[in-house]
C-alpha cells in the first residue's frame, strides 16, 4: 500500500501523518501517478492550518505539485499513457486530489509532460511558480521590454520565476527581500536590483531606479501595510498584483495613490489561468519555450525525504528558503 | 470689473469671497468665457478645505464647470470664436483656471460646445458627470448589455449619469443610497433597483438580484469600510472603480474576496480620460450622441445665485441634493 500524507485535524506541521492507504484506481478523465518528487507551496501550509481559500474535509490529503510516472490511466483519457513522465498543474481541489504521497490520482487535464532535460525534482517545480507568474505578468500585465517590475518575497519560487520572466522579456526586475542575507542570491538569480526592505527605503530606491516614474507592475504575495509603500512606488497607470496574504496584519487600501495615479490593484490567483483553457494553453506554450531556451530554470533550494514532510513544512514556514523546497519520494 | 470667487484661507464655506478683479485677457491657447452658469462639484469642497489632490496656492480661485459665451479668444485658438456657446471640461489645475465667477479663462482644449437643446444650466452639468461615468463604465469597464452595475452615492450627478449610461447600454442599474428618502427619486431617474443601505443588506440584495453572481462593475466614490461589502457583492472577475474618498474612515483592502474572485480594484479619476486625446474624443462623441438621443439628460437639483456661493457649498456638503447643484450667473 502506498504511503499517503494526510491530516486528521488542522494545525501545525505535526498534524501531517504518513499513512498506508490502499492503491486507488483513476476514475474517468483521471490518471494515477507514481510520485517521484513533490514541490511544496505555501498554500499547503495555509490549507493544513484551515486558513486557505479551500476548507479541508477531515481527514484530508494535501499538495498541489508532484512529478512522476503515470502508472494507470482512467477511462476517457486520450492524451496520456502509462509510462509518461509528467507533473501536475495545480487546478484541482487540494482536499480531493492532494498529491503528497507515493501515489496520486489527478485529473488528466491537470497533468503536463515536462522537458526531458529536467530532473523529477525540477519537474515538480514548474507549474505553480511559472504559471502564477505568467498569468500576472504576461497574460494580464502585458509585460514588455523596459518595464520596471517590483517583485516582493522575491526568494520564493514564484518570486524567482517572476525575475526570470522579467529578464526574458528584457524588463527591469526589482526584487525585494526583508533581510540582507538573501541579497546576493537574488542578484545571482537575475534581479537587476535588490532592495533590502529592513534597511532601505523602498519608495526612494524605486524612484531612483526608474527616473522618478515608479514601477509599472508590482507582483506581491504579502499584502499588509506594506501595500501603501508599494502603491507609492508604482507608476501612473501601473498595476499591482496581490496574489497572497502572507502578512499577518490587515491591508489598508492605498486610496490616495490609487486615485492620484489611476492604479489598478488586482487580486489574483493561478486558478484564473488554469481554469481558462485558452490562457492555460498560452501559459504552457510560453513556459515550455522558456524551459527549452533556458531563460526559465527552476531553482531547488533543498530536498527532504517524504518521511520528513512535517520537517519540510516547518522549514517552509521559517522563510529561510531560496527557491523551491522539494520532497523526494 | 467681473466678480470672481476666491478664498484666502482654506476652510469652511465661509472662506469663499466674491471679489471684483480686473477683466483678464486669454493667453495662447486660451479662451475667455462670459459665464452664465456654474456646475458645482465635491472636488471643489475638498479643494477649498485643502484636502484635494491639488493643493491651493492662496489666494486661490476654484471651480471646474462653467457654461457661457466666449467673449475673447487668445492666440493660436482655431476651434472656437467669440460668441460660441460652450462649457468647460475639467482638465486643468483648479487653482490656476478656477471658473467660479462672472468671467473665466480656460484652455481652449478644455472647452466644448453643448447641444442647442440644452439650457446654460444644463450645459454646466455635462462634462464632469458624464465624462467621469464614461471613462469608468464605457472606456475601462467595457459595459455591455445585461451587466449588473452597483452605483453608490447614486443621487449625485455622477451617480445619475452612471444610471443613465447603464440604462442606455441595457445593463442593470443597482443604485444605493443611505436613507429611504431618495429611493423614489432614484427609481424615477432610471435605476432598476435601489438598495437603501441603512435598512437593507447590500450583499444579500445584490446576490438576490443577480442570481447569486454579484455585480460585474461597481462604481463607488465613497470608499471606507463599505468597500468590503461591495467586494463581497462583486462577481468573479468583476471590477470596482473607486473614484472618490467621501468616507471619513480609512478603507481596508478587501483581500480575501479579491483573491478568491480575482477582483480588480481601480483607483480612477476623470483626469485619466481628459488627458488622453483619444479617450477624450471618444467620450465627447459618446456623450453628444446620448444627449441628442435623450438617453443622457442632466438633472438639476437646485440653483443658487452667484452671491450665495457659500450657501450653495453648504447645501452641497449637506448631501440633500438629488442631481446637480447649479449656480446661475
């Protein structure tokens, strides 16, 4: 019987349990994956805590991203066959399809092959990060050459994906990080400029870097009171994507900068993209092309074995990581 | 010498003084207007108080909207001549060009003829209200048949303009007003539904009116804590225009509805439209067409003589008006 991660109560990392569950069969339109690697996401911490957009039905599985080999195919699946090397695109209810474990069943539509040049660990670190950045920056933000983009929480896998996309488009990637310890990492990852927000004035620095215009796009998963500064550092007509709620404090709406500069503040999640077949198709094409060209390249921070899943969650919560945390199976 | 309204200190309505000032000559690209009527706007109260986007240089003129007859034309003005019957499009610094008075000089580019079928009082009640609503609803909001639109502070001239535009597009105009006293007025003005927010639950009522979908567009000059309810009543993928700051309380950003539904919250002012020649042109064409067809029709609440300008401002601050307050000159 495959080992599957579940939790019987919401709470800290310790609620995650490795359980032996019967090998399940894929239903109509589903495939079964022999999992090789899991990519971890903050959404999974929030889901585990009962603080996510989706509420867990206990006991619950969890997990959005897995890479592996298809070992069973359900009825009416035509695009995939047993033996295909694929990873999952987060576009399903986590409680129903959660992929943490040695075996996972997911909708075939939430599955994509990944380039042969990538390892399974890298394969588990593609879709969440690149599709999230693609949707905001490319699909909605219409990112173009020369655009200044502020990327907050830039050391996260999505932050790095955004840096790579801005560089691939010949924009100006302005990464922010709280402490100085991640500065050289972000420069190495391709950021044109790194602002250490614990030590530097964001608005002043962004204005200096953009001839006083401000950034055209802000890509922020933090929210909270810092949004006011981000809005002040945004150019007239600019757009701020809020794609998470990491800040522990409420978020004031930056009304006066928004009025004075005609700012757009856009709540955004990956689900808008993956639920729209046209956008999803464009996203896949863009990402495959970038992976092949090498302009997009997953950065793995650290790996954990599946038995240490709770420890991996604790590490993710600690904010030490630079890039993707991967669990090998 | 023409009487001109100025203020020598920021403050209450009593700071507005009627002063005899020398008749000025229009400069390059400017025209001089013999003023017949003034349309009043809340922006002028905020400017008078020193709380507007633009800060007054004292002593300061004020006022955005005047209708009258051109009685002098500056160098390099080709589109207008003496005797033309025009009104002003707010697209200039209020302190420099403020139109409250018997004579006003404005840039020719901020001037437009108005249909012969309209009185001067109506002519002074066109551009701010219709161009503001046009920019948000038509230009950016891409309003279409069947769209449900929540219009807050709906008894204001801009609110009524929005109701008329939604009806002209065959959308569903959901007007909100705090007290029940303006309900029948709003129904008469064309609103499909009126929600009295002091007595009714906005979210529940909007959901009932939209088959549980919510409104696709919200057009709100209030902001403040009510934005959270507006966001909850907005449909997935919907857009909320914040075009003012009437609320006395800070505005929390509705992060969770924004994330869950991919909401766009857009700070917006008329200036984006009037500073963009293409948008301004489209707006003028749209508004002329609507005025001629009768789908757009200014509603005048009450008129005051110029000598009672302070009283007119007090009345505007009282929120009793239903439609435009006009000062006759």
